[in-house]
C-alpha cells in the first residue's frame, strides 16, 4: 500500500487533534519540536515547550511557542515517536516552499536559487576572517549556502517580516548550522558596526531600494564588499529616484561592478528581469558583465541560471570579452549615469550574420527624417469629416501588424503648412514609442489619397537607388532591430526612439539585386498571409451565421 509523501507527519498531527485549519505556522513548529526532541534524544512523551526550551533553539521559534502559539506548548510529542527526523525535515521544507509559491509573486518571498548563491558568494570572496551579513535574508538560502561551503568569523541574516524570519530560522536550524536570523529593519541599523561582506536582497519593486543602497554604503567597511540583487530596471529607469541613486553610487566611488542576469533566475517568478551590483569603496571605474543570455531552458519552459553560467560570470569579472569590460566612471557620466549594458556593448547597428557592408541610415535618405503633424485632439475632432474627402489622418493606432490600416479618419481640409509631410508611395512609417515590438509600415497604394501621419510617427523617405523600402521594413521586423532599438531608446514611462539614434544607425546593405530577391519572396509571403487572414475572417463569419440560419 502506497502512502502520500508526508503521510507519517500528517497522521501524527491528526492524532494530536491538530486541525488542518490551524496549519500555517503551528504545524511546522510542532513538527520542528519533534525534530529537536529526536536530535537531542529526548523522551517520546516530551512536550512541545520542553523540546523547544534548549539553548540551540532559535529565538524566533521560542518567541512563537511561548507567545501566540502557546496553546500548543503543553502538547505531547509522543505521536511522533515512529516518525523519522528526515520525514519531519522534508515536511517542513516542502510546506514552506508550497505555501510561499501559493501566495504568488506579489506577496511571496523571492528566494534565491543555489546557482545564484554560488555566484554571489564567489563575488564576495568570503574568507575565514569575514563577518558576513545577509540583508533581507528571506528564507536564509544564502546564509545556509555560505555555512555549507565557507569558513567565516560571523554569519547573520536580517529579516524584517516576523513570519518569514520564523521560516528562515526553521530552515537554518534544519541545515545543521548555527546561523543567527535577526528580526530587524535594515534601514534602522546603526552605522556604529561595519560589515566587510554584505549580501542584500531588498524588495525588488519597493520604494525602499534607494534607502537600502544608501544604508549598505553606510555600513560597508573600508575594505568591504557588498553584492546587491535588484530589478534590472534600476540600471536605466529614471523613476523612483533611480537615476539620482546611480549618480550617488558613481560619484561616491561605490560601484565596482554591474552584472545583468538572465530573465527567470527567480523561479517561480520567471518574468522578473534582475541584476547584481557589486559595491565597494574608492572605485574610479566599474566592471560591466552582460550575462542576460547565460541560461538554459528548463522542462517548464522558463530560463534558469546554470552552475556553468555562474562560473562564466565569475571568469568574465576578470577578463574582457564581448560580454565584459571595464568602463571608467567618466564614460558612465557621459551617458547620463545609465548602467544598462546594451548601451556599452552594442553599436547603433542592425546586425545580420552574413552582412559585411554597413551604411548609416542617414546616408540612405532621399530627405531628412520627418515627424508627423502635431494636432491637438480638440482640433482634430473639428477637422474630422463624415465624408471621404481624399484627405486622411493616420495615428499610431492605425499601424497594425506592421501595415497601415485602410480605414483612416477623413479630414475636411489640409493646412497648406502640412503639405511637406503628406505621405508618398513607399514612405516608411515608424512609431516613436517602444513597445513589445517596433511598429512600422510601408506606404503603398495611395491612389490619390493625401495622408498626414500623427506627430509620434517618423516619416523615413529612402533613396531607392540605394535601398528598397520594403527591404528596410524587413530589417526593422528582425529581432536584431528590436534589441538595438530597445537598448538605445530613452525616456521615462514610455521609452522612445530619437532622431540622434536614427542618424547613427548602421544598416546592412547588400546589392540592389539581392535586396530585390528578398523583397519578392517577402511580398509572396505577405500576400499568402493576407489571403489566409481573409479566409479565417470569412470562416469566423460563417460560424456565427450557423445558428441564425436555423430560424
């Protein structure tokens, strides 16, 4: 007969009249008391309070059982007599993980995987004489890893949430090491005590990130080093004072290294983009490592940092490559304190593996880059016509599936000052705002219509003796183009493409006959795609008419 995974522990709890509704912390503490009793070879009839009275029991556990959990203090642990300590240990660790995953990203503890612990411990270069502290320790995965693999003078985790601290204390004790997990607010720590090795994991989306960084710099000893885990947006965003905080780190000489990590290292929170900052004192340059693609796909389809990738990152901290380099602070300052690695590793260039001839986009224009018309919504409403006047207005919303919609707003008249931006055949339209992909269209089949684009659309009029517009549109639809545009876009909230970037952008330029072959094939695929869309629309209509045809 087979038993459920935690059958023996759960049966013991039930026999103690412990109801499932009481689960959350109490069941873990009771099971933990049984583990402690077995560890110290206590009598099987010992009570929870007696088992937890020893000097080695974490303060968080004692505080619970002699406080809010006191109704369980006199409970006899006799029902656990035949339950193995390994079963108890597995029950506690599994239940903590399950309950944390259940509450989700917004409220769950974002626990580090061992591969990240390996990397961070290597970056800190922990020695036997070091005092190591983990700010925002969560479930204490980092201190537990350090205790298992390093010698040190002192090891402590600090956690602000009492429930999380209790979980961390249980897990630390079960690991077999004497690790102090302190309940406290890092931001209120006195600067009288300095630390020479700091590991920090602040709330990724909290307003406390900047004060957290300030406090780390304040508590860092002169020969110390800190590794801080952050959301990647800190490197380039201007919201929440992040730009000012980057400036403080650079101007104060605190920033030693920046490492961009692959998306998904915080499983199960797989969509979070993260990075590491390495902090120390008296720096004049920083090491930048782009490890955003150092990952492999797991069976669940999400990316994960491997042990091999962690080793590669450590190696790139010591040598230059296409993924790593040292940058003087003056270079960072010249780029307005932006720390996004793509800005320093990428050229303004749409790269193709087989291309060897690149030309600046500005040298391929028939006319300079133009923007659409700045028309206020109130004015546009007055200009709109109910009839087809042959004059139309195109907004960014009218570019869908990288094609200009056929259903545009007709206008009553056209201001003669706007004649210069009336669209021509094969003009390229590029929406300034960066979203999930570039929004681009090639103007075709005007058939006498006059179209004015909105001000958030660039008009790119190419010299067709050098480059075919459809070929250029094809380039803008590539992953390489999106990656490059994303890297060099700027702004708060909605990030946008600048004319300065477009002027520098290098384009792979094969001979016209090669371009023409690609365009011919591309148009064939577009035509087939359009026919399929029309067929799908017709089928959807037929489906909707089936039931009405019966009446």
